[in-house]
C-alpha cells in the first residue's frame, strides 16, 4: 500500500516505523510532509522515505493519507488539501480531539477513519480505538486494522462517542500509571531505598502485575485478594487507599478527562 503522512511528529513516526517493520509498505511507498526541515531530514536519514514540505504533494502520493499534525495545525492542512483528494483515497486521522464531522467538512471528503492511539504505540505496545465513516470500504478497513495492529492492539467502535471515552481511559491512561509509579518510587526513596533500586522494584512490579493479570483467567478483584492476607501488610496498605476513597478519586479523574475530551472535540 502507498501511504502519505502529513506531519512527522512522534506518533506519526511510531506508525511509520511500525508499518515498515511489519512489511506493510516499503520506504519507496511512503511520503512524508512537514514544515520542519529538521524533522524531515531525520525521517529521510532514518527511514529513507520520500519527503516534502508541501502537504498536497505528499497527499497525492498515498492511497492512505495519515493526518498526524498537532490539533492547532489542522485548519491549515485542511485549507491546503481540502477538496483536492481523490475519492478513492482514505484519510486516517490520529489527531486528538478532532471529530469525523470536522474532518469531513474541512477536507470535503467522505472516506475517513478517526483513531485514538496512545503513547505505548511508540514501542509496539499501544492501544488504539478507531471508527470509520460509511465511505470507507471493507478493504480500506482491513488496511487500517493491519496498520494499527502493527502498533499494538486495536479496537473498532461503531459510535464515535466511544473514542472520547477511550481518550479518557487508554489515551490519558499511561499518565495515570506513570503518576502511580512515580509516587511509589518517591515513597520508596523516602523510606530509604536508593533511587535506582526503587525504580527497578516499581517498574518490574508493575510490568509483572500487568503480565500476570493478562495471562490469568481470574478477575482483578480475585488477583488482589490473592495478594492480600488478612491482617497482613497488603491489607493495611489497602485500608489506607480505601479510607482515602481511591476508587472514587479515579472515577472523578477519568470523568474530568472525558468531559474535557468532549469539550475539545471540534
């Protein structure tokens, strides 16, 4: 497949790398446009793809046109390429907060996929939620699925509102996990553990717990109970979380992210 990237940022670069690593396209099949000459130079050196500063030129080279610019730069891109795309081309947007309706209107195009990847996609461990307009063919959906799977796992949804929900869960979720790990590491250091050892303990504990949960046939509540001996150290720690209303705090945090995701959708 021939793929054009408009924008060479981190997530676009992660997708480009995944596509090449999985053999979904060759460097000769990929074009990238960006206003940043330094970024283009790095992409050329790293991947040997076709580069240009002209968005319309890049777009003309792809069966799939990936929009990977920052949200504030979308209007400029739509002004440049809107109404210029071939009806047979597919637009795949990974721009946060920009709705299908906005893309359809600004691009004057019907075949559009909106996807919400998260940062672990940069190491092939991402979670991407996506949806497609009726103008997207089954063949195009299959192509999109293969691209997103190259970055980790993908989940197709029929209702765009689920993408806003996913933004609050999987999109912002890595930051929640990083905050938890950061707090646990800092606590370990405050107790007296050297920083390097504290970091190793926490990272491996979280990684092992995730892998254990993924491979277990038990629910998370059961797994938690298995670690928690009555009257033991874990039970004492969990009492503090419960008294601090940790589950309710999580609900409030995610609700705030979801509310903001809906406000930003444009």
